[in-house]
C-alpha cells in the first residue's frame, strides 16, 4: 500500500502552517510519501506528485484559519480565487461542478464532515487531484482534512497513526 500525504507551507498572514508541521513530523516508513506544497495555484505540483509516487491513497491536509475541530471534506467544487474581493472562476472550464472524495477516516468525535472546502488552494488541490484521478481512471482513494490553525499537531499525528497509517480506514465508493 502506497500512501501520499500532503500539506502546505506558510501563506498570507500565517508564518507557519500546522499541516506542514504534521507532515514533517510523520515518521518515515516504507510506502509513505510526504510532501509540503507551496500555497499556489499550480496544477502540475499536485498531478506530478501522483505521477511520480503512484499512490494507492492520497490524503491532503489543509489549514483553516478558524474552527476547533477537524473537517473531513466531502467534495471539491470547480471554483477558485486568490482573495475574497475577487469573483470566483472555474478551475477547469467545462469540468464537473463538484467532485466527491472517497476516503472516510474514522476520526470519531475529533472531526465533522464538511461540504465546503472553500475556494482557495485547498479546494483547488482537491479538485485538480480528483479530476486527474477520475479522467485517468486511476484506482486511487482520495481524502482531505482541514485542520484549524491552532489545532495541536500531535493530536492529528495520533489520529493518522490510529487510522490511515495503521491501514484501518473505510473506503466509500461513489459514482
């Protein structure tokens, strides 16, 4: 089983990113690839990682600026913008309006399900990867978790060890 886990580096007013701390703190192990992406709208950084590592499972981690609980994102939408004062525009012209994830981690009361990943780089990475996986008919399971910026990275590491990294996860097939 090959697993790719990615997070992001600093952005905007955030001089560090909790997801970078989490990804860098994951212990090296066979079959696990870890990447910290710069926060930018650059399709090839995401698709290139899947091409290079050929994972069975991809888990994205993104920082959210508010909230207290982890958010398991159910879907990515075909929209992006650099800032809230801009009008959203499509990620893929003519692409599906939304794409659904198919990895369900058992995070118990530590997380809630979310249908809105926003329209910044987290949603962008989700949409780009889900679209890439779908168009190429790759047998890749994909999920995404938003982590509040003040969340304890050790808690996420513990949850990942208990679920994904111990191979105790649930795949939900969706059309």
